[in-house]
C-alpha cells in the first residue's frame, strides 16, 4: 500500500475517532461504522476510545465545576428548568460535545470553551450561571502564566495593565459566600504570592475602574469610568477612595509591567 493511501486511511481513522467522541449516542455511530467497514474488533476499539475520552473530559469538568454541576442538576428537577430545556449536567456536557466539541488540544483550556458555549447555548437563568462563571474563572486564575509585577511609576495618561492571573466578574448571585444570595456581586479573582486563589469583593464603582483598566484604558479614564457609580459621595472623597483602591491592588500584586 502506498504512503498516500496510508495517510488517507489515517486521516479517515482520526476523523472516525473524533466523530465517535462527539456523537450523541452509540446508536448514532452505526451507519458510520458500516460505511467504514470496520470489523467487530475495530468497532470495539473505537467505542473504548470514545468512552475513555468522554470519561476523561467529563471527569475534568466534574472536578472543576462541582458546584455548577450540583446547581444544574438541582434545576433539572424543577419545572422551570424543564421549560428552559437545560437538562442535567451530563446532558449539557453531551450537547457541548455534539454541537461544538473541544477545539483546543489542551485539556486545561476546555473549561473556558465549555463555559462560553454553555452560557450562550442555554438561556435558562439562575444561580448555575454564576456558579459556572465563578468556578471557571477560579481555575483560569490558577492556570494563568506569571507576569512581572509593576514596580515603575504610574501615569494617569497611560494604561495600567493587570496581571493575567487576575479576572473580574459581575455576577447576579453571590456564589462566593457560604450561603448563596440572589444579589449582585462584583469580584476580583487573583492569585497571591503563594499561588493561592483569592477573592476581593468590589463596589460597583471600583468594579468599573478595574474593568476599565483590564480593557486597556488609561488610568485617568478608568477613574472617570467609576465616578457615575459613586455619585453619593463628593469628588474629593471619591478620589481618595480610588487612590486607596489602587494602592490596595498594587499591594496584592494585581498590576504588571507593560
């Protein structure tokens, strides 16, 4: 058999393995197996590969999204969840594989792909959305690369970039508390010097400031962006509180060199 034929056979086999992993059911694979003229032994190997890959991916998500899974499964038992067509967590995982599937070769990046897909694909509201965003961000904070912390002077006319291990969230449920509360929560998740994940609660105005900095806006513009959410205090008090916020964030190692 020629090298070209072997290459083509290898491509077909890899495509078959991929289809087997993302297919909604084993029954759905029967026409594909028949067309590929697989032997019983070859079919068994493909199904084993499917089971191992799906178990590995599902196990990873279960480990990282424990509270999300519990929240989704609890909703699946309610009439509201059924009307919203969310289903249980295993169903959500199957839909992810069947409709999109992982695009990254790195297992650590699948969490973000799953989160983005799920939030867009399922419109059902509830604490599960906050759980998913919070747990996904918690993992990404720990997995983010290191940056050189800021030691140089800041300039109000220039951006003040955040380290890549710092992420900002605006949630509609305070899922970071021991008791979940249906209330807005503005959070900064970051990694400390000992590589532990930390959570800083922000006010609406401080969240606006940090979000503006994260988007690349100049420091002065970021301070202005937070002012509408602190209209109950004087300009002098607001500037003092903003300076205290920036000093606190600097002490926590949130800023990096450009």
